[in-house]
C-alpha cells in the first residue's frame, strides 16, 4: 500500500538555517554593547551575533593555533594572535585586515584592550609585556622584567587622563606595575603569591588592584604605596578575577565586590571588606568531566557577566541577586550530534520550543532553536546514544552505553538544575536498569494514559534483547525501575533502533543482523520479519498515516515495507554511504533520509523519485527530527552542525510562476520590437533575457536589411547601442560573440559586433570584464582561422577574374574573325 499524494504538495525546495559550532576552547571576547562575540575555533576565529547566536563572520587563520583574541569595547576592531607569532588586527564589521605584525618572540598568551579602545597590551611566552596603538598597529611600549611566561595583563587608564598603567602577572608568581607615562616599572609585588598569577583587575578609580592565582588566594593591593592590603582565601585554583562596579548588588558605592572563577566551575562573589563569599552555597556541576571557569567577561556598564567554561560553554549570569541566576547558556561546540528530537511545550503556533540533543557525551542538551540557549540534563554515566520524545513533547526518553535508560518529565513547578537555579524544564522521572549491554534504541509509547504518563517504554540493546518497561505513575523523587514487563531475545546481533506504531499496538526493532522485526506490544511476540537488506539496519520508523514502515541500512538503500504482509513495496537507491536515519514527512507522502555521505535526500513514496538532495553537512548525518507542523525538519551530524530545513516549495512555485509570466511578457515585447524594427530596444531586451538565438537573429536582420556604409553593423543606431553597454552587458555580449565566432555561418555577425566593441571601448574597459583572458583566448584562434579562410577566398577570386578576362579575350577574337 502506497499513500495517495493527490492532496499533498510534495516538498521539493528547502531553505536552511543552522546551529554551527563556534568555540573549541581557548580565548573568547565580547564587545561592550554585547552585540558581538569573538571565539577561537581551531586556527580560525568566529564572530557571532550574541543576541541570536548566528554566525556573522569566519576569519580564516594563518595555519597556526590561535592563542589570544580580543574585541575592542567599541566593536570596531578584533585583534588575533596565534602561534605563528603574528598579531593581526581586523576592522569590524567587514572583518578587513588592516595590520599584521610580529608581536613577540614567543606566542602571545594574554591580551587586554583598554576601555577607550585605543591601546592593547599583550603578554607573551617570552616574558615580555608590550603595549600597542590599536588604530595604528604600532608598538608604543616594551617592558622586560618578568622571568617567566606572562599569564595575566591589564591596562588602567582613561581617555584624557594623566595616569596610564599596565599590571602584569607571570608564572614567576610576581605582579609588576608598569607606568606608561614614565615608561618604566614602578612596583614589583612579589610577596603575595606562590603560584601562577591568572587574574588581574583595577578598581574604578585605580586605587586598588586585585590578583588571583592558582595558589587559591586573591590578594588586594593598595596602589598608593603598593602594599598588600588583604588576602582572601578562595579555596580553589583560580583562572580569573575582577571587580564589579561599585554598589553592584549592595546599593552602596562604598561596598566593593569582586568575582572569581576557577577549577570548581562556579562564578563566586566576594566582599573585599569582610573577605567572605557573598554567593550562597551551590552544588558543583556533576558531569562526565571536570568543568572549570577559564575566564569571566565583564564590563562596568553591564548588569550581567559571562563565564567561559572549559567545556566550551558560555554561561550568562545576571547580577540581580547574589545567587547569580543563569539567563542563558550557549554551547560553543555540541560535539558529534548522534540523535535529536523536538521536545517541550508548544508555542502559540503549535511548535515545540526546544530540541533535545544526544551529543556523544553522557549529558543531554536541551536547546532553544530561537536563542540557542541550552540546558544540560545529567544522569547517565556514559555516552547517550539514542533519545525519543512523546507526541506532546513533555516526556523525553534517553538511553546509552551505560546500559540504562532514563525518562525525563517536563514540569512548570520549578526544576533545580545542576547550577542551583530553579526554572521550568525537564526533571528526571525514572531510571531503568536491566540490560547487560549498550542500549541502541529507545521508544516511548505514542499514546498517553489518562493519568498523563506514557503507557510504556521499549528499549533494545547490544545484549540482543528487547525490553518493555512500565512507567512509574508518581515520583516526587527519581525512581529506579529494575523489573521490566517482559524481556525477549530479539536478534542475532546488536539492536540499532526501536519504534512504536501510532496506536501502540506494535513496535519494531532494527538490527545489525540485517533484519527488522515487528512485535506485538502487548504480548511481546514476533508478528513479522522484514528481510531484504544486505547489511545491518540502522533506522526504522512507522508511518503515522499508513500501515507502512521505512528502514535505512548500511547497504546504502532506503526501503518501504507494508506491515500487513511484511513485503517490501519500494526501494530507494541514491546514497553513496550507509543510510543512518529515515522518516516520513509530508503526511506520509515523502521520506527524508540521512546518510554517511553527509547528504539528506527527500524521496517521493509513490514514484520512488528523489525530489531533493540537501547538503549542509561535512560529516555523517546521524539524526533527523520532524517538527509536528510538517514545515521544518532538523538534521544533526558528526560535524557538530544542526541544520533546520524549512519547506519553501510554495514560495518557490509562486516565484517560478511569476518569473514565467514575466518571461512570456518580455518575449512578446521583444517580438513587438523586432516587428516595429526598434532595434535598440530589441538588442537590450534580448541581452537582459539572455536569449542568444534571439539576439543573433536580431543582429542578422539588422545587417541584412541595412547597408549604411558609415556604420559597421549597417545602422548607426545599433552601433551607438553596442558602444554604450554596461560592464555586465559587455561581458555577456563578449561570451555570445565567442560562441558565434566558432561557427562559420555566424562568424560574420560575431566579427562585425566585435569590431564595434573594439573601436568603442578602451582597453581598461575590457579589463573590468570577468574572465576576459579566457574569452579572448577563445576568440583569437577562430578569428585567425576566419581571416585565413577569407584571404584564401580572395586569392581564389583573382583566379576567377583572370579566367573571365581570358574568356572575354577569346570571345572577342572569335567575333573579330567572324
């Protein structure tokens, strides 16, 4: 059985937007107006619109790893330093390179641009601190004195002020103060640290300096006499520290708070007056790897701060209270996207607000496609392989290599996440343990019971078994379920995917043993086996509209099966690598498939034709997710890119119809011009329509019907038109001349028009034409051939003239004799 498509418009055209990776760890910088974010991405730098998360520019690297990047507070420049020892200054927003210079004898480790966007200070592995004029790109100061790698640097100064200083810290545990006016070191602060200094900052009036390091202390220095004023024990190795604006969170200008970030992965606030932490105690994020704070970005004009974490995540905290609520979390790199699903409550248009990602890690990320803000769900101890969502999107099932499955429930009652913040979101409901191998497929019941809970859960594992689990009905705390409803030996090899019919009557399992089995969900007995694939089956999905199931296999094919008699009704071939995911779209009339070749293909179920091939991935496409409104589907791949494909078939058809109607009108208009012998308008319109034959016929008619000896083409009006073309029209006409010149029948027209052009335009005009060299290279040999042919004809004509004259003489002689 194949669905009828008469009432369904097949999707053939798609536009796409994407969530792309923009951060691979290292340096990050934000402009003061919070519009631009610059991050290191390997040897490149990505400029991102911070409000939307969309990539604006990609600045190509110099083949070496980027070591430091900074955006000027006024958003006019971005400075990039790499292991090539080059410092490159780019002008924003066009990302134009304005200066490239060798900065240090070793890689630049740290960099800071002052608040007025006039100076940039750099600290290198050579132990030297340098100050540069940002606009001019020249070195203004060079300071030597440290005996180790520069690990922190900070500029203090105000435009028009008389005091300009730079503070630098090194792995020699010393802090030095350099005076830019006196051009010398005015103080060495060497009794405060016993380890690398990683954070430095001046307060607003420059009377205090704080320094934080990996010796787990923050030192407060009085810059009037350069004495140590206070030492604050922070009980963690620090990577950054800084002052908040006076009065922030306290309302009193005299109260001064500082922030710190380090190995524990939390942003903390401390009072200088008391030396005590003012942020309440919060749980440390429990993830598969230790996550620390590598930097904190803050400007005095802000009411929030951005923490850069070692797991390539940026977390925005608001400074409305001392517990620092998280308002946004941006994942700089989602890693390999293994599976995706639309989840969460729907908006006013019935579209789910979030997308759940399994990203080759033990954590599940729930991301907002609109803002790219994400939340991390942590419960698994090993990589999550597969996820599934209920029809309403309020339940999320996950399973992975830790042999367990979890169910998460959406709640509006206030979920406390790993950062200690309460918000609506997914809360762990139950954990299912019992498999002896990695779980490769998980599926939630499609029908929701009256109680609001899914009726059951199906899991398939590398232990070759499939299990049905009951979902606990009440759980104030997460419940561990150890006893399944049934366990069945399912396949001879690993189970890769599981799916359930829309009415919960059957479920399917796909395996590496090249078969798909259909099971009764109630009894757990096999009711049918789908055989036909030549390699392992990676994907299985039921149709919501027909009794069909689609499978994707390592044999590079997609197959559609009738589950009434378990026969294959269609086979789609086109992928050049394994088909890793396949699902129905367009109300069951089409199939979307994703492959290891990095392509997504759209197939017509009825005809078996490929309607579209979509390409926006550079690695395997592991996952597909269909949005409930049937207008968009998402794909995720090994390149960490999530692409949203939006159907624009209707818009494309309307545009094409409009273009066709306009073309018909213009062709009729061209015919009218030719009929009325309005050659000027006819030539220009034929050029705009890009109709080579029509243009050739127009020029032929002009040459044949006009014989003005003062005109090259036979008509002065036409010569004038050809001598006043724009660069684009000239390029187009030269290409037509090139083509006509290859044929002796049309070379006359080509040579006449070319003659007009060569006499009408200076050489500089031809140099503006794109690819002019190749065009001329094609014109010259054929023109020489035509010239040779014409010369030979002329020579032959002399022979004819001679023969005719001889004949005349013979004839006259005969007449005289008579």
